[in-house]
C-alpha cells in the first residue's frame, strides 16, 4: 500500500472520533432545545391564557356602572371563553383535562348569570390551572438542568476518550510512519558511509525526513556521477568500436527493427553505394540502390528472419577489382519475440572464391591434360589386346588388368571433372518438375545394355505409372547412374541389380540393390569421404569421389543417402527425398 493511502487511512481514525463527538454534541443541543421549547411554549401559553381568564373574572365580579355593565360583561365573557378554549387546545399536563372540564361545566352553567359564589369557584379552578402549569415549568427546568449535567458529563467523557485515542493513535502513527523512513535512512547511511567518508560528508543528525532527503540526495549524486563515468566509458568504447569497424575488411551494417540505419563502417558504405551520404534516418530499403544487391536482400526485406540467415553472394565492382561478399544477417534479441534490430555482416569471400575458382580450373586443366594421354593409352591397350588375344595366357591376364586400370583411371578423371564443377560451397541446382520414372529409364538405358553384356540381370521396378517430382533433371539422374554403375562394376556374372521406386504422399524412396561382393563394415563408414581408398582386398577403381558428390546432390534436394552392405551379400543404397517444390533449399 502506498504511503499516501496509509496516511489517508490514518487520518480517517481521528476524523471518525471527531465526527462522533460532533454527533453527540448535536444530539445534546437538540435535546436541550426541545426541552426549552416545551418550557417556553406549551406551559407558558397555558399560564398566559389562565391569567386572562382571571382578569376576566375579576372584571365580571367588580362593580360596573349600570349603563356599561351589559357591554363590558359580554366582552369579558368573550375573553374568558377564548382563553378557556385556548387552554383546552393546549393541554400539556395530566391534571389539565379534569380542571378544564370542571371549568367548562361551571362556565357553561353560569356564564349568563354569574354570582359571586360562581366567580369564586371559577377563580379557584383557574388558579389551580396556573399552579399546575407553573409546577410543570419548574419540573421541566429541573429536568433540563439534569439533562444538561448528563450531557456535559457525556461530552467530557467522550472528549477525554477522544483525546486519549488521538494521543495513542498519533504515537502509533508516528512510529509506524517514521520507522520505515528511519530504516531507509539508516540503510542509505550505512551504504553510503564509505563514499561519505571519502567525500568528507558527515551524517545528518536532523529528523527522519530530513535525513532521508539528505541520504537520497547523496545517493542521486553518486548515481549521477556513476552515470557520467559509464557514459564516458561507453563513449570511449564506441570510439574504439568505431575504429575497429573502420579497420575491418568486412562490411558492418547495424539497423533497428524498422530497418533504420544505426551504424555503418567504411566498407559497408562502399558495398551499399552510399559513400559520402548521410545514412541516418534512412532505411535499408532506400539505401539499396545497387541492382546487384536487390535480389540478395529481397527475401530479407519481405520476411524478417527470427534467426541468423545467410543471403546470396553479391559481386561488387571496386577500384581494386571485383570483390565477392556473402551477407550474413543476425537478429539482435529484444525483450519480446520481435528483434530490436539486425546486424548485417558482408563477409569478404573474394579470396575464398578465387581459391575455389583456381581449384576448379586446376582440376579441370589436370583432368583435361590427363584425359588426352589416357585416351591414347587406352586405345593402345585395346589394340594390343585384340592383336595378341589368346596367344599367351599371362599376357592376356596382364592386358585385362591394364584395360581395367585404364577404365578405372578414365572414371576417376570423369569424377575429377565433375568435382571441378560441383564440389563448391553450396550445391546449386536447377529444379524442374519431371516424370521421374521416365527420366531415370532414359538415364539408365546405357547401363542396362552394359548389364546385358556382362551377364548381370537388371531389374526395373520404377513402376509403369507416371510419377512427377521436382528435381534437378541433370544432377539427380547422375546420382542414380553413378550408384548403378558401381553396382554393375562389383556384381559378378549371374548377379542382379535392382532399381525400385516407392512413393507415399510428398515423399519418395529410391532403392538400388545388388548381389555383388559387398562392403566391409569399417569401409561403409568412410564410403562417402572424398579421396579415401578402401581396403586392399577390395576390387580396384573404388575412389569414393563420385559417392561424395552424389551425397551432396541428394542433400541439396533435402534428401538422405544411406547405404547397407555385408561382404559377400551385396549392397543396398537408399535415396529418400521430398518431391514437392516447397522442399527446395
């Protein structure tokens, strides 16, 4: 509960007590007023009318002149009658009804012919009426005095209790209010004791509020000093950070949640094409004027990422030549689910890109240079095999080995050429929606003929119905032909190679199984590693580079390539992939 509300509730208690005293006093005054009204109104009116009746009777009993007696008697009789009626209408005491009834009877019986005896009786009754009202007035006065004494005592008692309650309440309220303030002041005094001693400030001996004010003032001064120190440190840190950002070879751009620029180093300005331009209060969309940057940032501008995201590579022409940058966007976490901003780093991948290009050119050149002598060597070995076939068993065996080595060497060169094209960071595919069984049959047709020549049964279980999938129509069939080619190579005559396609919903599974020599368990684990030779007891020609490329292509289709094999029982490759276009990476 707030201090203001506590004080209001505390002041309500004495307010209630004072209201109670006021109500008691009001009741007392009201009661006294009623008593005084009874004294001054009812009894006094009856006495006044009774005295009028006495005066009328005195006049009727007196000696009046003969000529005035009739007129005066009638007037005095009217006065007595009116006074008697007034008393009858203002009965206040218990004895009055009986007295007034007697007076009425005597008056009615004798008012037309009043004798001295009748007047004496009437005077006596009127006197009794006056006496009764006077005694009642004295009784009401005494009652009023008693009530006044009682009310005075009650007021004194209530006022006393109120004073005692207010004193107790004031002490309690002062303690309850001052205690937490004093505790806060003491705690601040204890916390700030070291700084007070250091700054030469003494502790305050004033009241709690003044002490608290002094301690809070001292605390605010320390906070202000601390904020100034932190601001100075932050300014120095910003300067160092700015210097570091300016020396970086990568572009650094910081924007807020509305994509308004907050910071940008020299390289970032150069990449965005805003050198010498004030980027403050401008959005990233407004600054992206380079046409080559728009495609890379279009997806980011439309759908803000909640996690780190790599954007497409961009090539920027500079004075030093063409540079290649890989933008990386990292959201800056905020208090809610939405990021407070984004840090965009343009990684300079020029050297890596040039290295990749050099590697590809080297492999392509090496493959080309090797392919020419290999072609001559293969033709020579084939001619020698045709010419000297059957003349010498040992020569035939050596020529067969030479032909196999030439073929293996040729396949290795082809794999090197394919590696020069495809083994780069990020497999790039061109997806199309194709009839997958038809595409695979066309690709496997040369291998079917090769199987027939070798005496290996080729089992086609691709299905007769049309099945459409979104794949790269060049690279995906290459994966299948590479695996089937390996299966034919290591399946002896009389064996079987099976290609089976199964589809369920938006997923498909392609199984390539053979009954060949199989692969050892230790070799299966390193089957997809590039340039890793298997055991010496395995047939020649298994270099692993083609399967490495095949695995990359399958994973680029958001799929998986798995293998199961046992020596002497054959090998089973399984390609699982999603067929919908939404699966494209």
